[in-house]
C-alpha cells in the first residue's frame, strides 16, 4: 500500500500556521502524542494537526485535521 499526503501551509491574519503530523499505528495514544508536541515543540491551537492512523491488517487509513 502506498500513501502520499500533501498539506499546503496556510496563513491566518498574516501569521503563518505550522503543521504537525502524527503517524499512529493501532495502539498509539494520539492524545499523549499531541500533548508531547505541545510541550516539546510549542504547538498551539492555531497550528494544524494532521493525524494519520491505521489498524494492523487493514487497508483503511483515517485522516483528521
């Protein structure tokens, strides 16, 4: 299976938003990873968060922004 994701950088009120991506296989705590990004990388609410997750053995990919 091949996956290609492109996300354009957006600007809101002349302030560029940053984009963070979490690749998460089944069993990964996405909430904990999001908190880690907030603490370690200074992610704020106006930043974009792209979550790419999948379940083992399935061909489905879920995307959420």
